[in-house]
C-alpha cells in the first residue's frame, strides 16, 4: 500500500529537512535523495521530486506530510497537451489552475493509471480548467491553410491563458516542453518534463489524456507525416 506526492526542485531542501526529523533509512539507488521512517512507513524522496510513501499506515503518513507543507502552496496555471504525435484523433491542450498543496498527488499522465478516476479527483481539487480540442479533420484543414502544429498549440495556449487572466490574478504560468513562438503572455515559462515536476502541469496532462481517451474522433490524420 502506497501513495506518492510531488514537490518542486525549490521545495526539496525543505522536504529533506523535514525527513531528518524522523529515523533515517539507507538509500538503495542513485535516484533516491533522502529516506526516513514515518509512522511505520518508508518515505523516500527521489531526485525527480517524487515522494513515495509505503506502508500499512501510508494515509496517516501522507496527511502528516501534507499538513507540514500546506502553508507553502502557490497558485499556478499548468498547461500540457496530448495527441501531438499520434496519427489519428484530436490534439488536446489543457490548462489547470490550482494550488500546489491540493494537487501533490498528480503527475504526468504517462505515469498514471486509472486516468478517469484521477481526472475526477483533479476536478475536485482545482480552481478552474480550460480545454481546447482540435480534431483530426481540423488539423488537416489548418495544415492545408499553412498552419503547423506549433502554431496550433500556441493559439490554444493563448486561448487558455486569456481565459484565466480574465477571471484570476496572481498566478504563475508553467507550460510543458520547449519554448513555442507566438505565446503572448510574458509570464509564461516553458519547462521540459514539467508534467513530472509541476503538479498543476501533471494535472493538466491527466485531464487532456482523459478527454482524448473519451473522444469519439478516431479519424486518421492525412497530414500526420508533417510532424511539426
């Protein structure tokens, strides 16, 4: 029985200091950064920022850890996409606005099972969401008009950012991947593998994957070989 939480690079120092308050355990692999016993559970911090809690009382240990870091939360708009490299179906871009402390259990959809269940949990713990779905037929039509995937993504991300900026303020913007031209907001930060480092981006990844999985659009993209 286990649970996992996610912490950013800037939070790892505080996590390590917290784990030092408990009996330390031997590190077993080069991927592990700190390990301790909390309430009879083995708690391991990995270099990726993942915190794995294993043991019969994992829920109690998880709540103890979450309570310790509840006050360090920040508001972030995380953006991610799924379906870009597929030869069929839609490209889905999702934006999730939420507090870090409420989303620590979510990470990259490619490392997540039970996507539908996780998507429901995401929606219960966020302040808002915005999804843009571009069908296979629309992708082909846009490419025929001279647009490429990067431009489609940039347009969708601008729509998502604009939606939240009209309703909220004081949040950071983190987008998974390498920088794209055409992003209008100067606050937007691109971060490779953000879906595994920033919980809001991980949550967006889950919502995007859930929408794509449920989509009735299974049409083949005639322009699939044009990867960009």
